[in-house]
């Protein structure tokens, strides 16, 4: 997902590196907290997310920052019982009149909460994955729209 925002790269970076940002806009993320004394985005820093979903229930994720390019890009891995279950990232690309923000997510390579549903209904795997990706898209759109609106209030 991408969103054009009228702000500086530093302003965008301050928001996309706030790990609590998704809790303000996402329909799933309820809270996020740093772990092990971490207090900012840095490679190796860990954080926990508390999540809820009508069909999937309530769960927590343990995440670790994987990459950081200051004011440009950061990524984090979500760990499940068998390794990385997803990777997420934010990117900031400067333009002449602001920035283009990008948020993305990638499932796998390890199993996730969807794995139980897929094992139970292997004939519906494509639909299960497509539905989950649609939900991810909606939450990423909410995050990026929320950021844009913090700089450009609705008309």
C-alpha cells in the first residue's frame, strides 16, 4: 500500500517508527510494547503486539527489527513457534512536495495463525489466504490514511 503525504521525511519517519501507530488505526492491533529495554527502532530491538480478530481470536506476537535505513525504511519479523511467520515494513520516499509512504507485509516462511485453518480446510487455502491478505490491505490502508490525515486533515 502507498500513500502520498505532505510532510518531510523526518516527520513521516517519526510516525512510521512509532510501534504503537497501528494500535491507533488497525482493526486488529490493540497494543504494542517494547521488550528487553528497547525504546526505539534499531536492528535487533524487540517488541510485542497484542492483537484480536473476530475469527482468529486474541493473540500476541513477538517481533524483532530486522533492517533500518534512517528516514528511509525499516522492517520487522514476526516470530511464531516455528520461526518467522511474517515480515512487515514501512518505507519513506521523498518527493518534491512531501513523501510517498509505503507499508507492506509478507506471509511466511514459517506457519502462522492461518496454518490451522488451512490444514483443516486445504481445499479452501486460496480463499483463506486471499481473505487474510484483504484484511492486511485494509489495515495498512487505515495506517497510511491515519498518517496522511495527521498532516492533512480531512476537508
